């Protein structure tokens, strides 16, 4: 590259401009770092991450791993991370299912189904998410009965203001988890085999073998454990429930609010994707004798997904980041627990840095997966 022409040389000008911008950014970062260190020293505020191994001293209402007030701040953050991941993963799955149903329904010719789907989309996506979370939380905590009057939906299953109470097994979680892994592996193997068979014979893959292979081992393990292991069944008392498991109203409200809100956007994304597929594709499928359901599943949706995946990725990222709104209704997600740790330790810089790193890693993971899937389903001419 020739840089001897001075500022009139485009190559020299490009390199010099980048160097100046880099120097400016480095200067701003250095200025902020020096001021930060000076302010912390002036106020005698400790720095470092040693506080993570100190006892937290507070309880957490919803935890998927054993936790107590004597646990460390690091474990408290881990509990918050797991709580956030559970909501994000379940929210993505549920919003995709609901959004797909609503998106297809919005294209229905039925005079009742289409207006209902359109009304749902317009109503939900135009009301702020935070307000919807407040509404769902109020419904679950104010309109449900107290423990003493809680209805028994199924044997051992109660729905009350305190949440959904259900029986749990004393042991066997490892066996159940192993069965789920085995079922997932068997389902993936069947999908791979069915695709190779479809390439050779043209026979479409069936859905029910996937469901049987995926859920069969887990159901068998659950039946075995139910017959051989005693259950811890919740018992209603005057002041609440004793025993059993609990899904808190905060978790339920957050999951319902996030799922339904994002489902409205996903429905519009999928509707646009379906409409982008040429009508001739449906006519060609009909000429081959495919039913409307098979045409939608085997012809329309695969092509629609090639258009819908990029905006879907953005919507999934929004859902994952919107889990931080859980603090508004008291669900102990990563943001809520991080705020509690800041109040107790004063280590705001370190905690905020951890939270930023975790949310960044979570967003990049979702983005990487969706980019991989997008490349996998991309149109040949668009690669």
C-alpha cells in the first residue's frame, strides 16, 4: 500500500483517520478509568472480585439448585443466571409455538379465526410489556384463592395465590435427566435417518415417531420412579402449603407475559414469511395431491423460515434481554439478585461488569445459534 502521497492520498487518509479515531477512543477510556479509580480511592470503596466468595446473607425465593443464606455471592449469581435462563429458554419455546399458531391463524379464511388472531396481535404488541407483566402478576396474586380454599386440579396439584403446588419425587432426578438426553439423541437420529430416506425415496418424515422417541424414555422413567419412589405431596394448611414443589406466581407471570408479548411479534414475522412464498408453490403441492396441512408443513413453512429467521433472531434476543424486567414483579432473576448484591456489598462496578458480560454472552450465544440455523436454511441463491 502506498502512503507517500500525504493527506491527498486516499490510502493515507483512511489509515490516518482510523488512527485518530482509535487514539480518541483510547483517550476517552483512559480518562474515564483514571477518574473512576480516583473517585473510588477518594471514597474508600474496595475493588476486586473477592467479595464473590463471601456469604450472601439473604434468601432467594425461587431457586433451581440448593441455596441458603450461608451460600456465597457467586452462588447467588449462579441461581439468578439459572432463573434467567429458564425463563429465556421456556419463553422462546412457548412464544414460538403460540406465535406460529397465531401467524397461521391470521391467514385463515375462517371469518372467526382470522379476526381473533389479528385482534390478539394488535392488542398485545401495542401495550407495553411492563404493564402486561403487572396485569398478569395481579391476576395470579389477587384473583386466585388462598391456600385454604385452593382447588385441587389433579391429585396433589393445587393452584393458589402462592403459586402452583405439585408433587415431587424424593429421588430419581438423574435417571429422568438421562432419559431426556437419550430421548433427544434418539429423536435426532431419527430425523437424520428420515431426511436421508426422503432424499432417496421422497417419502416425507412423520411427526409421531419423533414425539415417541423424544418423550417415550422420559415417560417410562417417570412411570418407573412413580411406582418405586414415594412422592412428596403438597398439603394445604391454614397458612399455606407444606411439602411438594412450587412454581411461584412471579415466575408464572413473567413467563406468560414474555411469551404472549413476543408471540404477537413472532406471529407477524411468520405471517410475512408465509406471504412471501409464491402462490404457485401451493398450487404445485395441490397438483401433487398434498393436503393443505401437508402443504403448509412440507412446502410453505420451510420456505417461509428462510425469510423469517433473521427477524426471529432479533425477537429472541429481545426476549432474552427483556427478562431483566422480572425485577418489577419480584422474580429473582440475574438482574434482581445483582441489584441486591450491590446494595449489600457496594461493589457496583464489579457486579455490573459481571451482569453485562453474562447478558452479552447470552445474546451472542442466541445470535450464533440463529446465524448457524439461518445459514443452514438459506436459499441457495442467497448464500
